């Protein structure tokens, strides 16, 4: 074999071959370019690349030069330990490993054996000889193994051919590693795309660019359906555009926590505004996504429609604090309303009034016409009482035929006038299902003081005033 140093023609061929490797567009193309290059330029008739897998196996994934070898070797998997056993008895030719025939026990022979008669020369290549070039990434990690067989001249390769193969294997390892990384990135991107677009929840990527803060970068179909807008419409605006006006300020504060680095993930419940105008309650989980340098690049949000749950919760809350017959606030709601009235009187310096209302002669309606009729009469009376209230006033059903009215900023004369309107509304005959019922109401008034008021005492005073009114 030629013992001259590596010459310009060989370097030129090597440069062209490396260019082919770097120009490959996929892992399969890169692997095939490696084995094809060995056969076309380096001077071997057979070349095989086995790829290292995470499970500790090496798999033959590309073969060039011989269809019989391709059929026998392609897809063949062996543990890396099996290769190690063979390399342990190899001669070291720089970074190459040469295993002479007969050195490895027959039960440890790996791969396909060519069928030819070796030359009758001291440096003849034997069918059982094997030459390997480990393929490493730029950081030294084993990514695969390049196996070559059958030198063109059927003689052991000399320094020039060895150096050419070693240089080529060094570049091939880096090219294969780059192709692996590219494939992993493409696989990760495709996996992310499928998960993002196919998610049952809404998904969105949101810009953190100060000049474009909050703009949608990517949205999925579930989010589009949730807010009744197309992807094109959403991508033209920011998440503030679809956020309910009452929730925008809270959103800005939450976003600032993420921008300041105080939080990496936030979970909130908020409202979007559907394209047709109705509110959509969502549970929003938003996380900061960092780039390679550690800087925050964008937000990723997962959005779950919780409208049904919020409506059900609101309904339960309403039922807990409202009378099912009349729809008015009930006894449970009274304490909170009295506390708010006392606070308002103290903060504004304007007294209010509590009116205790007890229907007269209502028992006679139930006794004469039944409780079903009585309930309908009560519902009508409750509606009438609510109808004479100011918008800020509250009428509450205490139970049975008793009602409480809480009115803010109401003077003594104004409270008396309100009591008169209530009495007149109740006094009018009530006609239900052919029955005409006539009832009246006794009303006691207790002023809400502007300081040191006590809810229980207010009710006692109003109750006492009501009994005085009933007695008179």
C-alpha cells in the first residue's frame, strides 16, 4: 500500500465528501452519505454504520457496496458490550481499531463474512479481518461505529488510507451527531405541535417582547372555539383583547409578576369575552418559557373552560343566600347586608333604616285557600315590595310572612315614606287562580346609626317597633 503522506488529491476528495455530509438534510441521508463516501473515496468495497441507541445497543442502519452484505447486516442489533469484546483484542491504528483474522474466538465473530480467497502476500486482507472507526460527537460521546471491509486492492490499508479513513470518521461522527440532534429537534417540535394543536384544552404561546407584549404567537383550535374567533383573528391581537374588562387589571398585575421573575408559573380563574358577547370562565395556567441563554422568551398558557362549574357554583351560592319561593335574599344573607349598611353609614355620615315587615291576616289566606295558594300570594307580595325599593335598597325574606328592608342613606321622613309605599303595595288585593286575597302589613322602623351600630340590636329595635305598629 502507498506509504506516502496524505496528498492533495486525497485531501480534495475528503473535503468534497465532508461537504456532502454537511449538506445532507436528514439523519438517513447523512448515514447513507457516510457509507457511500467510504466506498466511493476511501477505498473499501463494504462500509457499514451502526448507530448507538440509548438502550445500549448498536444497530446497523446504513450499508453500502454489496447487496448481500446489506441484506445480511441492515437492521442487525448487538449490545455495545459485544463490540467492546472484539475491540479489546484489536490493534490500535490511531483512532482506528483493526482486528486481525483468527484473533477473536469463533463464537465471538460479529457480522457478515465476505467470500473470497486472500492474496498470497504478507499484507493480504483476510475475509475475517475487521477494521472499525468509532464515531464520536464533538464532545466525545460515542454516537456509532463505522465498519469497513474489503480494501479495493485486497491488502491491509497503509498509512495514507488509514489517515484518510480516520479523518473522515472524525468528521462523520460530528455530522451524524448533528443529524441526530436535528432529528430530535424535529421530532420534539412535531410532538409538541401535535400535543399543542390536538389538546382538548385551549393552548396559546404569548409574546414577552416589550414592543409586542401579550400578543398571541400561536393558538390551537380549542382556544379559537372557546372564544368564538379564528386563529387569524387571535394572532392579530393580544390576550387582553379577549379578556373581560373587569379582569384586565388583575391580568396586568399577574403578568408583571412573571416579567419581574417573582413567579415562573401562575394559575388564575378569569373571564374571556366570547365573540357573541357572553362571558367564558376559564382556569388559566401560564408558565414562562426560557431560551437557551436563560432569558424569558415567551409564555405558554393552558386554558380550561370552567363556565359550567362557575355557573353551578353561582347557582349554589344564590340558592344558599336566596329564598326559593320569592327569589329574595334570605336570613343567611341578612347579616352581610346589615354589616354593609352599618359600614356605609359610618363612612358617609348618612344614617339608614331597617324596616321590619310582618304581614297581617296572612294565616287566614293559608287556612282558607291552602298553603299552595298562600305561597303564590307571598310571591306576588314579595315582587310588589321589591318594586317600590330604590336600586340600593334590599328586601329580605326573614321567613314565613316576615320581611326585612335595609335601606342606606335614608332619613327618618324618607323611611316613613318608604313604609307607606310598602303598605300600599301590600294592601292592594292579590288575585291568584281565581282567589282574591287581601292582606296588610305592620312595619317597624329602626334607624341605622352612623357609628357604634350593632346588627342584632338593630333587628331587635325594628322588631319592637313592628309590634308597636301592629298593636296600634
